[in-house]
C-alpha cells in the first residue's frame, strides 16, 4: 500500500489541496497511485475539477492528469501551482470551458506539455472516453480504481499530437479572445 506522502501528490496533500477525493490510494495496477477528485490551485475556490490522475512508483511527477477549468487565463496558475508534480514526461489534459468550440491546443510551459481542449456541458470522464476511444459499456462494470486505470493506461501512451494545434500560451489566448 502506497502512502500519498510517497507520491508526487505529497505536497498537494500536505497543503490541503486534494479535495473531494473519490479515490486517493493505490489502483489495481502494481506500483500505481491514483487520485480522483478536485485539486485547488489558486485558493479553495479555484479548482481543477473532475480530476483523473495517477503516478507510478519511481517517477518524480504525476504521469497522467486530466481535469477541467472554467477559464483559459487560469492555465498558467494551474501549471505553476502544480509545480514539480508535473514534468516533461507526463500526459496532461486540461478541458477548458471558455475555449472556442472544437479547439484542441498543445501548449508548452517549459518542458511540460498541456493538451488544452474545449469542454461544454459534458464531463471530463465522457470527454476522456471520446478522446481515447475507450469502450464505455466495458467501463461501466469497473470500480473507481479500475476505471482510472483503464483511462490512465491509454492516456499514458497517448501521442496523437497531430490532432492538436501547437501554440504558445499567448497565441492560445488570442484564439480564445478572437471567438
């Protein structure tokens, strides 16, 4: 059993930023720790919602993270507040409500790559299923940890960057504001 203190989630946990956990423990994959819930990143009112995230033993950062925010302008603060919990090896999917519909952007913050994707009235869970082409019927039979494992397994291998427009944060802001 892995303690949160032994994972890249340790600082977030110590700072009280892991909120409303539906999972905060080992998953069914050996050496994998998972968190589902919300992560506050700019005070208790500003949160990354519907978080799906995992870390692997021996890795210094979160390997897979997905969640939603309401404002594109919050993206730099989110990345900054997660700090060392993110690195260039991870796969990070941030669904953003105020991006123009249909936008899929790849934005680099140093070596950290963020897949920024428009989200509307749907959930992060449903968006991940669509993005990764995962069988929703099969997932319904799984418990919380197994669902996270199934999505993380695909997310950690995800490499379809050609489906995303690589832009700077400033260029993404211009795209958002032009809509």
